[in-house]
C-alpha cells in the first residue's frame, strides 16, 4: 500500500467536538511548527454552536511557505464519532488515520488504502484521571504529545508553549506538561514509525508574525486614529471589536489621567452602530463599525445618507456566507456587490480588499484616511478566512513620520480670512468639497446636513439641476478615489502569457500556489490581484492585453466579474469565472484543476519549455 | 420657503443677552410648516431658552430625524450645525456626535412617528446610555408629512380627521423614558411657553439624558373634536404638577421666594431649579411614584405636564466610558498613535 512520506509538507486535520477543549490544544500544536521555523497555516472550521456540534481544525505545514488551504488531508486526527465516516473518507490515499482505539471498531469503519494508527486515549485518561472534565481536557494534550512523538516535533518547543500558556497558573502547568509527556512517551514507544509525515527544524519563518486578521484590522484602527467604535455582535466580526477594546485598553489610556482616548459602544443593532459611527464622523472623530453581511443589509439606508451627505465612515465587513443568516461560521466573498452599491438611489462606494492580516492592518488605517479625504463610506472587505484564523504574515509596519490625512476641513482661521465656504462646492476640481466641523466659528461655516437634495451651499433645493450637479460631482469624486486607493498588484508569469487571472482578498495565498502549480504543468498565467474598487486603469490594460482572463472568486454569482462588466465596461466575453462557494476557503488544488481544465477545453496545448500556453 | 431670506436688520432697541446677542441671532430660516403649527411655537421657545441662557449659537449641534418636527432645526439657531438624519435614527447619530466632541451642547429634535414608531428602539437606548443631550419630542399624534395617519402616540379611541377611531394602545414616551433611564423627564405643551421655556433651559443645563415630550397640535390633521392632541383638548386636560423657574447659578436668582412654596434642586453644573408645586403630592425626585402618578392620571384622560423626574446628580455616557477631557475630534497622531516602537513590541509578542 502506498504510504505518504513527506518532510515539513503535509496537512493534518483534527475532527473534534465543539466545546471539548480541543481548540487550545490544537493551537498549541500549530504553533509548535512556527517555533521550529516551519510555516504553518491553521484554519478553524466551526459550527454556529457553543457546545456539542462537530468542529474541525486544519493545519497545513509547509516549509515552502504556502499558506492557502491546500485541499486534501494527509493525517486525520479523528476524535469525533459523529463525523467519523466523512472524516475517514476525506483522507488522501496512502494517508493516515489517528484515532482512539480504546473501543474496537468493525473493519467496515476503516478503509484499506489508508494507514490506521490507534492509541487507547480514553483508557489512558481513565487510568490517570478521576475527574470527568480532566479526562476530557487532558485527552487533547495527550494526543498532541503523541503527534509530537510520531512527527518528530521537538518536545522542548511544546513544553515552552505550554509554559507560556499557563504562565502564572502553576497549578495547571504541571498536569499539562505531564499529560503531554504521557502522549509523547506512548508514541515513542509504540508509534515510532507509524507515520511517514515528519518534521525537522527549518529556517523558513523568519520575521513573520502569527495573527488573526480581525486583530490586525483592530490594531490598524488603533494606529489609524479611530476613537469611536460602534458595533453589534455578529460572527465573524465580533472578535474585531473585541480586539479593538483589548488594544485600546493597553495603548489608548492616558497614563497621567487614566482616562480613555477611545469610546466603544455595543449598539442595540447594526443601524445604531453605523448611526453612531456616522455621527462621530460628521463631528470630526475617526469612527468605524465592524460587521458582516446581514449587518451591511441593515445599515444600507444609513450608508446612502453618508454617501449623499458626504460623511466619513469606515465599515469593516468580515464576510461570511449569505444570504440571510447563510453560513454564519463559514467564509465567502459574497458581499462585494452588496457593498459596492449599498443603499437606495445611485450609490457607489470605495472598497478595499486585503489579502492577509498585514493588509488588514495597513488598509484599516488607510480606510480611515480615505474616509476623511473622500468624505464618504469606505469598506474594508475582509472575510472569515482571514479574520478568524491565525495567519503567518509579514510584521506590521508603521512610519512614525506618517500624518493622518484629515481631508478638507475648513478651519476657523480660514473662514475668518474670508475663504469661500460652500459645503457641496467643488472648488478644487476633484469633486471633494470642504466641510466644517460643528462649533468651528461663531458666524461662518455653519450648515445644515441633510440627505435631501441641496445646492452647493447646502441649502434645501428640489431643483433637478441642483440634484444633477451634485450627483455628477459625486461621480467625479469617485474618479478621484481611483488615484488614492491601493493599486492592483501584478505577478507576471515567467514567460509571456496569453492568459490572465484576476483575484482578490483571501484567495491570494491559494492563488499564488496555484500559479506555480499551473506553471509546472506548462500553463503560464499573468496574475493581477485587485486591491480596491473603483478599478484603476491598470485593470483595463491588463484585461485588454490578454485573450482570456480568469476571475477567481469565492461566491456563486461572480460578483467582482459583474462589477468589472457593469462598472468598468469590460467585455464579459473576455472573462472566465472560477468560482468556489461551499463555505470552505478556496484551495490551490481547486484553482489549479479548474483552470487547467478550462485551458485544455480551449484547445491550448501546454508547452513545457519556452513558450507559454 | 427657505428661499425667502429674512432681513438681517435688527431693531436697535431689541433686548440683548449677556453675549450681546438679540433673539434674532438665534433664529434660523423661515419655517415651511403650516401656519399655527405647534412645532413653530416650540422653535420659538427654543430660541428664547438659548437666548436667555446666553449660549453661543455655534456651540450647539442640532440633530433630528425625519418628519415635520425634524425639519424644524432649520428654523432656529441658524449659526449652529444641524443634521437631518434618517427616520427614527437621530439618537444614534447624536450619540456618535456627542462622543466625538463633548464640548458642544446637543439638541435632538424628533416627532412621535420618528421616536415612538420607527425609532422606538433608538429612543429607548439613547436614554439607557445617558447621552448628555436635550431630546425634544414634538408630539402631535399624527403623521403630518404623509397627510394624517395615526402615529403610535395617538390615544386609543381618539378620532382621526376623516373619522377613523384609533384602536391601538398608545406609546407613552414619558413613561418609557423614565423606565429606560432618562435622568430628566418632562412633558409640556407647545401652547404654554411659560412652562416650556424654563423646562428647556433646565434640560440644557442637565448633564445627562434630558427628555421633554411636548404636545404640539397639528393644525392640518389633528386639531378637531375627537382628537386628544388638539389645542382645545390639551388646554382642557392639562394637569401641570409643577411650575419651575430656572437659574443658571445661585447668584443669578433675582426673585424672592417665600419659604415653603418652592422646592430647590441644584444640578451638577451649578444651576438651580426652583419648583413651585401645583400638585402637593407630586415628587419629581421619585421615579417609581412618578410612573404610577402619570399612569393613574393618564387613565383619567389628563395630560400630566411639568418636570416629572429629575436626577440632579446624573452621570452621562462620557463618565460611563471614562473618556478623556479633550474632545476626540481634537486628538491627533501624537495622542492616538502608539508608534512604530510599540508596534515592534507587538510584533515580537506574535512570534
């Protein structure tokens, strides 16, 4: 029988029961690779539940540094009888099944093309512990010990991690170390050669950090100067607001007075949350709200107001599967259209698409600048895959000379000096008017903000011409936005290529890996990672210079492609969608297979050597 | 009719306040509401109150929702910033604005459709949070701009202009504000300026969530026999539990009061309220009894007005959140950005 043999390159999946304490043990396991210098990317696949339902934790270990979901499973740690059959089925031929063999299972429960590794976990626990909760919790640490023994993870590394986890809680430290050792010893004695997956210290992690996108985005809001955060709990965005609270408590409390330089309001709903952010933005504070698709739906009336009344607003949408409550704990890129055109009437909004936690940080801070500069809602379009999983990412960077761009705010001095103020007057030709903050000047610069039609001086008007002038200026402002938002990133193929590929957001790591795999098959593709909407000229040039362009997305309806066709006027015949939308993160294997098949169907013969497909 | 510009010339003998402003300096654009609308009387009362308090107009932010009442901030305090937000959501926008700059005075103007129907949720929660504001609800029991539908504050059994009888129970905004935690709660009548102006002044001075429900008859759709929000009905059934005088400070008191006739309440900001009781058994310091009293008298068809509840030592949202004294909108990189060095430390802890 085939036996998968691999060093520093494999996928291990844990099948657990939600609430059984597996999460912290699994995280410990994942981190141990990083400490051994091997890149790892774990993913939580969890139910909308607190206790009892199945949950999975997939750990990809890859010295080459591919961080996307690979697809396939080399070793399944099957700890959940509920999902046993499906879990066993998922293992790649030649792969491994690690399970608790305390109770014998009939042969029909196994496959003959996989290697079965049993360990009497329950038996060991029952013999060691009397308390039922202890039996459950330590079982997790014991299997981590056994895996460490089988794979060759350095025990000191895990002991160090356990030490960090239970720092100050000495009572828990010792029993955890003991449980770990118990598992380790069992594996060393009984399972030494059971598994062909091995780990060896490497030097491929470097300076990288391990952080969730939501935490990074929250930190971006702290660095970007947000003082007001209003939110309503919704998976997968809740941990973003909670991280903002955590970082602010640490970084934004005035040392001398003990007073907070931030305000966080958990609103009664998403309408109130966005309303609070808009009120703060109107009054000159940097404010944001974090939500997910259903929250966006609720906010749309307010988003229309902010667009038309021109109020700075940052909305972080940690996308999940929709519609309705959809797949609340699974990932998708399915709010692209909902956000791009959010609200009634003619509206268009600035969107930013971060690829990883590093860009979550950078774009969150930038979104606050853009919102002030453009006086409009700006959406940070992240998703569950980036937001709720720890990801290896470049260290966060900040330039201390960087100044917040507060946009065009007319001061009392300027008003006093007689500078003309028209709240909706385009004085600079960029479509962006000046605003004044409430309370600026005793007799100049006050205006009445409204969502109703007004003239350039903010006076109520029902004249069609005033309306047209105003919404045309908003279009001009949207043009200006193109010069300010992050440009797309081109990854050229090694040789001139006829095919192009457009992708964005969390698809990025799987896409990079797929590009290399495709190149290995002789299919060369130039890739362009879109980082924002409105689209810039680079995108049009890119599409124009390729015969066909794949658009890879994680939604059913090809939403970015729709936007390209609808808003950028790109000929749909030149675009081919590659869509993944079952709620799991897109994989390199999926992209590679889809594109290779389409390329073959287009009758292009791949040539390995010097010519492109 | 905002295209009509009011003449800027003042009569030289117009009285001036401490800042040298006349009442005209507190006016706004010409009202576009119907002649005789109760809302215009409320605007006049607001102008009077701000003028008497010598508040610089530009230090006030006026926020409103949608509806006839919510149009009125355009008609007073023309040198203040105003924000006509979305229907029923003024409270959240006001909350955000207040967080951004704690140094301004926040005036929320809403109607009964805006606050008791679409905005009932936000109405309740802004009181819970204790946002420092004066929230004026211009209550006429009817949807004016959409021509005469009942609102949620219309009394059960009251009649619409075209004869339909309201069968639904009314939302009592005053009781609701009390339950939700407002620390200054009053009800008044647009036709009683002598009662309303001191109430507005005391509410502005109150450092917490201050709410005034002002019955404000709609002359176009709800001023007929059978309505319980008409001028005639409210005049006949107005049961004022007290009359009050407001003094910005103890030193400012210019009237001599005989002992035993008045109760004195000092607010957080040093202002003094002198309450002349008109109902001897009414105690505005007792929230639970106030609720019972209001309910009992409402059941008799009476409109209980006056200062219904006051918690003089109220704390506001900024106190709850322990925010810094400097307005958020004046904080820059120096105060807000933890800097590259700190980020290096954060990075190091994430390895």
